[in-house]
């Protein structure tokens, strides 16, 4: 199978995940309320952070690529980040 002409969304769809009941990323939404920049909403390559019409941040750890970008990008320390345990998390099929 050639991945040469696949879109980003199609490539992400090739990944598989073993979802852990315990999120490996926990977001402190109280801190997010006072964050003006909200960089998590545009740095996450999997687009897992969103903002609703009231300015509240929402996050879903399922589909996380485990790149760690959100942990580094958050200027207020609102992202508690740990690798998934016990073989959970993302499994890349084509490296
Ligand atoms: Fe998105 Fe990477 Fe953070 Fe996962 S670790 S939520 S893919 S920025």
C-alpha cells in the first residue's frame, strides 16, 4: 500500500490506538479559562483541542499522537502529560 498521495487526515486514520481508561493527558480547564493565547488549539497536529463559542477549551485524549507538543506549548502549565502505560496509546503502522 502506498501512502504517497494520502491527505493528513487519511494518514492519521491509518494509526491505531489502544485506549486507556486513565487519560495520559489531563487538562486544567480552570487555567485555560484565563488563557488568551490558547496555543493548544493550533499546535496539536491531531486537532484534539477545540474552543467552544464561550471560549472554553475542550480536549479528548483519544487520537493523541504522543508528540508532547501541547505540554511544551502551554504557557500556563495547564497540561499534565504522561506516556500511556502498559502498551496503551498510539501504535504507528508505517513508522
Ligand atoms: Fe496533540 Fe501532540 Fe498533545 Fe497529543 S501530545 S494532544 S497529538 S499536541
